[in-house]
């Protein structure tokens, strides 16, 4: 899927049209930081952060992944979005929820 965007060329001051694909990575190099809840000081849950390596000010977005999976399963998606200039944060959603769901679903009432 390609998208057309208009870009102002600063050297010629002419509006140009560029075609980009949402499936191509952005121009920024990305680093992934895993913050473990076993470290000190402890965050209450594990957190995965994907951030552009270049210093700068970037918007922060949070991925609430759901589906009772672990946050690192979404690392490639986080890196892809971060390559476009976002700091992506994915907290670990309780991955014991699947076990609790089946326990509640099949327990006698």
C-alpha cells in the first residue's frame, strides 16, 4: 500500500509529491530497551521501549497489546513505528490472564 505525501523542498521552495509505503521502515535507527521488573528501582511490571537512537524530542505512544501475550512478541512492530520518530512503550499486560480465564470459565458455579 503506497501513500502520496507532499513535501516542501527547502532548497527550491517547491512542493513535491513523494510516494511512501507504510510497510517500509522509517529513516531513523532504533534501539530497544527492556526494563525488567526485577531491577532496582523496580517498575511494577516489565516494560519494553523502542526509541530512535538519534537525540531529539519525539512523541510517546503506548501499545496495549492484549491477547494475553508477552510484550516482546510485538518488538518488530514497536521498532517499525519507532523508526518513524516515535518512542514506543509496551507494558507487560498480565500474561496469566489466559490461565485465569480458563479457570473461571470451567470452574463449577
